[in-house]
C-alpha cells in the first residue's frame, strides 16, 4: 500500500513533541508539508497558510490539525471540502454544533474524520475498561491537577473565550471516563473558577453521575505545583482501582496491574487513523466535549485572582 501523504497545520508544542515524530516513524504515512504562520519544519514543504498548502499540494491525501480549538472548525471544514481525510486534535472545536457539522461534511465528502482523544490510547485505559466490565461501580473520583506554566507556557489562546482553560487537560480525563464506563454520564453541578483577567477557568469542580446514579466527582486544577496528578479512583463492589499517570498505570487494591506493551499514544493514534482511512470509516465521539459544554451550561462561575502566565 502506498503511504498516506499528509500535511500538518499548526506547528506548535504538540505537533513537534508528538505528531511529527509519530508520523516520521510510521511507514504508513509520509509527512509532506506543513502550514504554520511562524514555524518551519526541516525537510518538507512549508507554507504560511493552510489554503496555500492545499492549493500547492493537491496531491495530499490527509491533514492533521494541531491549531488551537478556536480555529479547528475552519481548518477541518476547508480540508474536508477539498477531499482530505482529517486527523483533528482535541478539544475538537469551539462549539458542539461545529463538530456535528464536521461529521456531516466527512460523510458527504467521503472523507475520514478522526476526532482524536489521545488519552484513550494511554497504556492502561483498555485494561481498566476490561476490568470494569461486569463490576458494580460505587463511586469515581477524578483528580487532574497540573501546573499550567509547565505544560502550556505562552499559550494565550487557552485563556481566551473558546480556549477551554483547565478543561483543555480536563477533557482528557472525561475522554477516559466515557471510554471505560459502559453507561451514560451527566453533569449535575459545576463550579468554574475564572481568573478576573481571563475568559476560561483555571480550575473546576464537577459533580457528575451515571444514568445508574453512580456519583462521580472531578477536580481539575491548573494552579498545581509539585507532583503532577492525573488520577481516576474507582471504588467497586469488588475492590478499588486507580488509573494513574493520565491513564498509563493501573493499580487494583493498591497493587500494580501489568498491562500489555503499548506503542505510545500518538503512534497508536496514527495506526488507528491509517486503519480508518483503509476502511473509509470516521471516528467521532462527542461525549467528552458534551460534558464540558454541559459544565459551562450549568456551572456556577466564581471570579478568582488574576492569572499572569
Ligand atoms: P501551541 O503550542 O500554541 O501550538 C498551536 C500552533 O497553532 C501555534 O504554534 C500556531 O502556529 C498555530 N495557530 C494557528 N492559528 C492560531 C491561532 N489563532 N492562535 C494561536 N495559534 C495558532 O498549542 P499546542 O499545545 O500544540 O496545542 C494545539 C492543539 O493540540 C490544542 O487543541 C491542544 O489542546 C492539543 N493538544 C495539546 C497537547 C499538549 O500537551 N500541548 C496535548 C494534546 C493535544 P503558527 O503561529 O506558526 O501558525
């Protein structure tokens, strides 16, 4: 099979740390071009605009979109209407209706849309999902606390309207939750802590539940220094599970559970994307995004101290 010729839009932190290395190591893809206003990638065609890239390289089969979420829809729409398969970074779009429309455009243009949730590809997520099958869950607690200055230096977009604030990492936890639980999940209450000089929350407390009434508490905090924490604690009738390190390690009753050797989140995502392209099938799951939107709908807003990155 000929490699999928791919272009990349938005050369920033995640493009450089994950997408470009994963693409360069995967023989199913050939990274041919990128579009970025201020960045340059050695050894491929570089363009200052996405439209310029599509005009100059009509032979591209697919594009990966790594821009901030506020501009995901426009880029993905342009790609789909030009007949390109799309790998779309999380969070998918600025609004939920935009994502619905992209899924429709993908169907109409016979293109594949991979609306990615990278944390679902972490090493221990599948094992956790399997262990929960048939178990009665009593409670779930999500603790997702990280230092925004360490992980998002200089990213002003995250604090603007549509930038998601602490939900940028928090949506990763919700993507795991909705993957491992075979039930509907609802937001009952939310407290959103918004710095007085920002439009997006720096912290959030969510009270959720499943359709079976299982309580789920989530605490997201961007102000956390020291040990970074990305844990999901699950109490079941048969004992406790801790999915730790952003989905990468699993403990049952405090003891580590061995998980299968995995290739890494982004190599796994690109293998999935190549498989979807071969089958002509899209992968879109709006549930984590819907939960964030619902938290904004029912959330009580609390104005907190200004934040200067
Ligand atoms: P980033 O470092 O800010 O990079 C995004 C790039 O997009 C920028 O460098 C910029 O490059 C380009 N861009 C195009 N339009 C833009 C606009 N209107 N405002 C700002 N930049 C614009 O962000 P990132 O961390 O790579 O995140 C990008 C996406 O990946 C986000 O949706 C994020 O949630 C997701 N993601 C990030 C991580 C992570 O750890 N960082 C992990 C997983 C997923 P030019 O100026 O050169 O055009």
